[in-house]
C-alpha cells in the first residue's frame, strides 16, 4: 500500500516551511502570501493529501464540527438551511451534524449538554430553543451559538433574521391588490415570535385598507394537519383568500379544500410563507413569501465559524435577510 505524503514532504515540494503548510491546512489567514497558498494547495491536490482530523484537533483544540439543531428533522423547511450551513462549513474545513431536538425545553437543554460534552465547536438553532434555562446554560458554557429567526431587541447571541412583519404585510397587500377583501389567515402558535410579527403585519395591511378580520383569524401550529383543520373552519366562511403563515400550513389547507371539491384558486385563493421546495411542486404552485433559506444557512455558518475562530468571545453580530414575493398560480385576481 502506498504511503501517504507528510506535511514535511508537502513543505519541501512547495518550497516553504512546515509551519506555513500547517497554517494553510488549519485555515489560519496569516503568515503567507496568496501565491504561497496556491502553491501549497497545488501540492496538496496533486498528492491527494488528507489531513488527520484527530491530530489536527489535538493541536488546535477544535473538533472542526458544528451542529444544526432543529425541532423536527422531517420538516421540509430545514433542508435548504442545512445545505447552506453544510456548504459554507465545508469551505472552511468544518463538518456539520444535523440534530433533532424536539420542542421540549428540558430535552433541548440535555441535547445542548451532550453536544458540549462531545467537544462540538458551536451550535446553530432556531429561536424556539431560547428558554431562560437554556440561555443560561449557553452563556455559562461559552459555546459559540447562532440563533436563526431571532428578532431579538437586545441580542445576547449572534443571529440571523428576516422582517416577518414586512413579509406578512407584503403578502396581505398583494392579496388586496388582487381584489380580495375577505382575507383569512392561519397563524402559527402565538408562542412563536415569528407568528406574532406576521400577524401584526397582516392586521396592519388590513387596517390600512379598512378591511375587517373578525372571525377570519385561526391559530394553527405550522403543520400540515393544522392547515387542514383551519381550512375546514374557514371553508364555511365567506373568505375569498387564505394567507397561511408558513407553506406547510398552506399545503394542508389546499389538501383539505381540494379533497372537498373547493377549487384553488377559482373558489378560494391560498398563499403561504417560506417558499420551501414543495411550494413550487404542488398543484397549483403556491404563491408565497420567499425566505432565502440557503443564504441564511450560509450566513449562520459564517457567523458561527467566525465566533469559533475568535475563541467564542467575539462580539454579537446580527444579519437581516430580505424577503420577496413569489407569484405563482394559487391566487386569483377577482377585480
């Protein structure tokens, strides 16, 4: 069996010191020129050299692994974010593991503890994990942590967010521009800040145009089944459009309506929020608010890995991403 090349041999072939090769392999952005970097990388590519992660971790005191914690690993909202995290992490020499934590705060805290004890370098998770006890644990552990969809007024962690208020208002105003006046909405749980902000945006648009929302708001739970249950109630009202606060809820609503002979969009228009992959594949394709999920994943990974490189003591940073309206075939103009 052919022996693999060593760092010393890479240094000799590239005409640099062993220390320079080590810095390049460990992604340390100093102590060498771009020309030197490219020369060393060419030797590495040509030789097929693969760094020993265990040895690397012993030297750097890092595992080069980050975790993305979700509340339901089967939810199709998460894969695009996970892809963004994984792609950026790989470029920086890190691995990503995907963990299912559920929504029970005590179980989430136990998951945090297991990840911390495993030597994980940092964690990305949604704002739903931020119970008082969990925040206390994360702060005391000094484990690098990034929150997705945080909307925090005084953030204690670096975070990625979107303007949920503006997104919901944008969709409601679009439905109004299509001639709809009886616009129902299916919210998420009121425990979620994202749902509360979207509800505020919906109400602001309705109020601006003098439209009534009494009996047109149903609290859901961001699930397909929740969408079905809400649609069963709303189908007995005189609403001409349903705005679901996430795409899964919209899909559930569409399923119920179509199973009961109610045409979309001819009888009732349906709109969502997120633009998950399924939104463009269903029939009719769903009009929705697009969250740039892949880019948000990349951004979260960048914030986290920078915090890891800073030793977990870097400043708290916040990044907000733009939402956009995606017009498809599930909304009818009725004017």
